[in-house]
């Protein structure tokens, strides 16, 4: 099982736990693909991704392509001769990349797919008041988060849990689920299933689009429980926001925690 040759792709902190789990479980990680270094903060200091920092600390080869369709990058991936690609919180891959490995390209998503497809599933699950969410592994295809499911794991959402808390919890569950998925793929015990198999008749599918600043502004006309869910769904980043007037000035502020 551990002879699978893996190329790992990820960028933020959420992706670090899975990479660490692969190494701890003895998987052969041939290379790590992560986003290019970029300026951040007020001083615009060039910052490395969380995954790159972890990869450097563990002496793993690192690829940082600007263009995922670049022929040089694709040729380097091909020459690695990986059995499988593992993707966690990375960019959308072109077909030329995800079709390379013979055992496919698997993605970890922080929801119970097909619910909450998109960039911010953790935030939107809490904002919508979900009592249960989870993690899913699936095979990448042409569209975003629509590929056949490999494994899913349900995780409870507690009433006063915020997005930061749930992020850390799902990060750990996700790392474990990826290992379970690779074990199943290696021995042929997992049969990919279309996402439609996991839908109840008449079920509404909620999306999880990227969150922009205007979405974070609190509408105080909403019911208390909806305001509460918005606040905890955006904590500790990017945070729910409001403002008040004082001495002809508008003072804006963030709210990290509340009680309805």
C-alpha cells in the first residue's frame, strides 16, 4: 500500500495536516506543488505558503508553477511518474494535469459532497446553521467539486463552534480520510460513486462560493440566530463587520463572537 508514488498539491494551512499524515504513514511523496511566493501584509514582504514551509522543513522537492498549463511544468510532472496526485485546497487543475497519473487525481473537500461545492464550505455550512458537515474525497473531473465520490465522513457542528474551530477539526478528519482513501485505492476496495448517489429526493444543494467583504457586513434586521451564525461562520477570518456613527464619523469594527 505504501508503495504508491504520490505528488501532493496544496497551499494553505488546511493542506499541511494531510501532507504530514502522508509522510507519517510512510507514503512516497515525490514532490509538492504549491502556489508561488507572493507579497503579503502591510510591508508586502514575500511570503511562502504554509505547505511550502512544511515541505522545506521535510526536504521535499517543491514545484511552484505560475501557469498550470505550462508545458515545462507538465513535463516535469510526467517525468516524476507518480501513481496518483493528491490535492488539498489548491487551484483548479487543467485536464492536462489531472489526467496524468494512472490511478487518477483525488481531492479532499471540507463538506459532505455534493453539498457545499466551492471555495468556502466551512464558512457557509456554519452560516446556514448546519448541525452536521464532514469531509469527502473524490476524483477530480472537468468541473469544480463534481467528481465521483471515494469516501465521506460525517462530522458534527456544535452550536457555538466557529469557522476557525471547525477548520481545525475538519483538517484532522480530512488528513485521516485521505489515508483511508489511498489504502482503499491501493487494494482496490473503493468503488467511485457519482455524487447523485448521495442526494436525497428533493434535496436542495447549497453552494459555498468565495466570501467577499460585502458579504461580511451584518444586516441587523435579520433574526438573532442568523446574525449569530454569520458571526461564527466568519470568525476568526474574514470576520463579520458593522459600523456606527459618532461625531459625524463612521467607525467600522469586526465582531468575533456573540450570543443570541
